[in-house]
C-alpha cells in the first residue's frame, strides 16, 4: 500500500479557502433593496427582483437580489424591496405569510404584506404558509396548552413511577 503525503501548502490553501468562505457566510446582511444600484429604491427594483425570481435577467441585480441574505431569491426578497419602496423601515424583519391572487405570480406564494398588496393579492397573515396552491394556517401553541400538556405529562410520569415494582437489594453476608 502506498501512502502519499500532502504538502503543507495544499493544507493552508484549503484552510484559507474555507476561512474566506466562512467570512462571507458569517458576515452581516446589508439588506440592500437598491438592487440596480441607481441610488434609490423604486418600482424598477421590485420588478428586477420579481424577474430574477422567474429566472429572467438576474444580471440586472447589480447588488444582490437576495436582499434578506437567506441564500435564495424569492418573493420575500421582493416584499422587502416593496416595503422600502413604500418608505417603511425595518423591512428585512417583516413577517412573511401566504399571499394569493397576486398578479403574475404563482397561485400561492410566501411573501410580505407589502409585496402582496403591491401585486394586488390577498395576504393571509403571518401564521400562514402555502401548501401547493392552498393556504395553510400554522397552529400556534398557546401558553395554556403547554401548561396542560406539562401537567398531563407529570401526572402520567407520577403514576408510572408509583406502579414500578420495587427492587430489593440483595443482603450482604454477615461474617
């Protein structure tokens, strides 16, 4: 069997490449809605992101069309740009939810209320998602529901522990 040695330069090159990649991923998100880099955010920026979602003209995104820095270009990014275009703040922390009936989009998309209204759609709220073309509500666990579940679990655990057969330890020899 032949063993090959790896040069230390090769190892440093891999570590440097991985370190550079980690710096890109770990960096803060700029949340820059001025995707065409013309100095202001307008309806053109919204249209550019929307086109890029469809796979058309992503080259027009001078700045990244992944505005929220989550690794994909989707209707949430378009919602953030629409939010900034409408003069609102904290747009990258807008909740997303299901939107139906929006112009020139799939039947149901996850986006912000801003984009849904710009696209003349119906936003179904922050606790909704799309399952295919249908809107599905996300059930929220209430505080009382969690308390009831905890009490039930404690009651069952108490009963189980009380019904256990005690184990009698063997007696040691007396000399």
